């Protein structure tokens, strides 16, 4: 009997699940990407013109995060990022020749010039800025129509340390200087391929000045008077909850 593999079948950022949000089990194809070495978990692209199997549906992974455990989320995140990487590296970025999938490692290899393209993650800092014992800075994105207030975040630039990125983003987006910058945790965030690196920092000086292209409002909120915050499962939500718990217990 053929052994079936648990399959992460994605159409871009949407995952194929049954009506109970369970993954399908499939016979492995040569074109599948193994997610575990034993082939028991694979990832596969569902093309736009392929039919959705009966009893199944495509759900955006953003919506699934809230009901998943963090290990489920990490595995799905790995699957979607590897598929995206494979889809975007069909040609050699050095000489333009069509690439081939490496037999043993995650690499797209150019048969003409031997250039290897590996999956890359984009480091992205996210900072929870506190003032005193019971206030947190939350900012509303100018790109988002909702009323949700999140944390200051942005990509790390070439040649910059993580702490410099934290200071630069806070100064650019809200005009504040920070002190006591400390690492908290990290989370892969597959939209499309970021590694969110979380920091806590304390307010040092400055008045809030918004970078209007990015931020439509930012304020220090008291812990017991928070506005709408990012959804459960997001690193921002965890950071805010962790901060409130630690300050309340202390
Ligand atoms: Zn090449």
C-alpha cells in the first residue's frame, strides 16, 4: 500500500483544507516539495486552473492562524514560503538560464553557471514601546482601513544592526527616541517571507510626530484602555499581552 503524505496544498496564500479545516492526505508526486525528510509531509502548488477537490475549500492562512497551534502554524508557514521561493526562482538570477531543483537540499541550481539560489527570509523588527509602568505606544497604519492599532515594525536595512533598525523605525514613524532596547522573541511571518524579531524598548524622549505616509495615528494607551489590537496568533498580539501580564504581576 502506498504511504500517504500529509499535504500543504497552496494556491498562493490560500490553503486547501476540508470542512473541518484538516489537511488532505495524498500520494506523493515527484514535483512535491518535501517538508520533512521522511516525505510524510509535503507541499504542493494548486494551479489557478486546477479544480478544487470535492469536500475541500481554499482558506487564506491569515484566517487559519487564529485557530492553529503555534507548531501547526510554523509548519504551514514553512510550506508556503518554500513554495513561494520555488515559484519565484525558476530562472537563474545570475545568467537567466532555467533552474533545476536540487535533489537533497532546498536550492534552485543553475545547470549553466552552477549558481545556487537558496530560500531567504527578510528580517523585520517589531517593537513594543512602553512609557512608565502602564502605557504602551500603539499606531494605526495609513495603509489599513480598519481601526486596529499595532506596533512599530519595519524591515532591517542592509548594513544595519537590529537595535539600529528599532531606533530608526521608531524615529521615522513616530519621532521618538528609545532606550533599554531588549530582545523578546521571534516568529516567522509568511506574508510573504519575513522573520519578525520582537523587541521591547522604553520611551526616552521626543513628542509623537507621525510619518503620514505610513502612520495615520499613534498614541500612548493605558493598559486598561487599549483600542482594537492585532489578532490572536500574531506576534504583536502576543507581545502586547505579555507586556501587560509582566507589568501587572510585577
Ligand atoms: Zn546561471
